[in-house]
């Protein structure tokens, strides 16, 4: 850092924090945390019990992670693949309050049953 910054600037820095790349386990944990929020919200709002298969979680982890952006795209992916589809089913009446729904994978795509 001394090669890039003047001593005046470096003297104002209290601490240097190094961020390591996210590993597979960290990404899977982030997926679990984000999905748990969705599960709780859906149950509290509509009494819909949402179950997500391990296979679906793995696909979300793969597609929701970008080496440059980390896990930031994950929320958008969950919104697009799960929440938008659930909303369509609720609005159309195909999904009733109090029912159970499973998010799984069919032909390498996320499905809602």
C-alpha cells in the first residue's frame, strides 16, 4: 500500500481489512439466510409453507454468485425465480393461503410445485 498512497493518507487509516473470496460453503450459507427470510415472510403473510430442496439451493448458489460481485445477484435471482412465480400463482388462485409449496429442480431449472 505504501507504493500507492502517501504517508499522510496512510496515517489516517486505522485498520486494513482484507476480504477473501467467498467459498462454496459461504455462498451456500448466504443462500440459506436469504431463503430463510423468504420462508418466514411468506408464512407470516400468507400462511404458505415453503420448502426448498437441496438441489434448488445448489442451483441458486451457482447462479446467484458472481466472482466480481459476490452474492449480490442472489436477491434478484430469488425474486425472479421464486417470489415472482409465487406471486403469479397467488394472484391467479392456483396457490391458496395455508398451502404447502415446494421449490425444486426439473431439467436443471427451478420449479415450483
